[in-house]
C-alpha cells in the first residue's frame, strides 16, 4: 500500500511509519520536522504547503493517517490530494465533553465533566468539532476516526510519565488525591502501533466510522505509581500520603493543574476497539522497561513537600 502519514516524525506517528516501511509498504511522511528512517519519503513542509506539493505531482495514496488535525480548518486542506481512505487520529478524552457518550459515537450534546482545565477543554472541543465536520459534512471520501488513550513510550514527549518517575528518586512520599474512582488506562507505543497496523489492513472496518484504542487493562494511579516506584527505587519508604480534593484545592490548587493522571477514570470499551479486533494484549503499566527521559523540571516538588509536612 501507499501510505501518507501527516505528522509522522515523532512518537506514535514515527513508530507507525517505521512499522509500515518495515512491512514493505511505500511510506510518505509530511512534517515540518526532519525524519531519519531509511526508505521513507519525507516532505519537510507545513501541512498546507505539503498537500499543495503532493497535489502538484498528482500523488495518490491508499491510506492517509493524520496526527495533526487539531481544528476543523485542518480538514479542508485534505481535498487537495487523492486517497482511498482517511484516518483522523483523535482522543478518547472527547468523552469528557458529553455525559454518557460511547466511544464509538460523535459528541452532539455538550455536558462537560467537572474540574476540566481550560487547556484540556479547548483541545478536546476542537478535536470534537473536527470529528463532526469530518463525518457529517462529507468533505472527503471514506473518513474514519481513531481515538487514542494515554500512550507511553521511549519517545513520549509530554513529560507526563516523568512527573511520577522524578518523584520516585527522593525519600519523600508521593502525594495522592483520595479518589476511589480514579483508574488509568495506558497503552504503550509498540502495542498501539502493532494494533493500528493490523487493524488498518482490513478495509472492511470502514463500515463503522469511529474506533477507539482503549487497552484491556486498567489500574488505579496509586497501584501504577507504587509498582513503578518499587522498580525504580525499591528502597523508597513511606510511599503514600493521601489528601482530599477539597483540602488540596485549598492548600495547593496549582497541583490540580499539573498532576497528569489524577482525573482519569475507567472508560467503557465498545465493540469497535482495535485491541480487541487485532487480538493484541496490552501490558499493565510498569511491566515494560523503565525508560527515563527527565524532560521536565521538578519546580513544584518543593511546594508539595511543604504540604506533605502539614499532613
């Protein structure tokens, strides 16, 4: 197959490009960043200019994966090129916009969950708007949406994983928000890439327009961090201190904005789940090698320790 990956020079896009080229497909990657994988045709332009270029040389693709649809206007550029199937990479977090939404449904009734940050709301709202335009306005042929969960891997660049790892290397306990509903569903870059690849080879799947990649395992954040800490720093003592949401909001409201996973809760898997379809098992968090990128500073840790001393 001829594959176009828009935004394919880092993390999941890069991993997927590597998978397709390894399996003898013809791969083009459109990105402003330079790529280094042998055999891939890289087009180092912004999205609009790159699609204009592909149109000028009359390129046609069997499948397009677009990792950088952040707003509805991103979709209009795609009419410039020719392709058989299009996959918009979205997020399972759109579920936070509508109470009771199934992960294979569009968001039509806005009922956002409480305590969602402005940044997260704007991000998932724009994703949701793009999803609706993609499927309802019929701008392009054979569109599909693939909603991804939290993904970790060696090339993960958000720093969310590092937040917890950094705290495993001192002798002070972790600070946990006491929330019995907290569950985290995490998948790994390698597992997700294999599932997407296997799933995308069956074009009959386009009978349903929305799929999710929720892993088949979930853990509480507390279980995740304890498991990780025992691997990274087995001598760490007094691992846990818990505090209520309301007390923490009073003492240290900034924490609620930068602690990555405390608001996560278990999402219900639908029949349109690529891990179930591809029969790929997902690992529990912490069972793979513990890579350490250390890309974020620990500037909030001092304030956390002051809070811990008060508890």
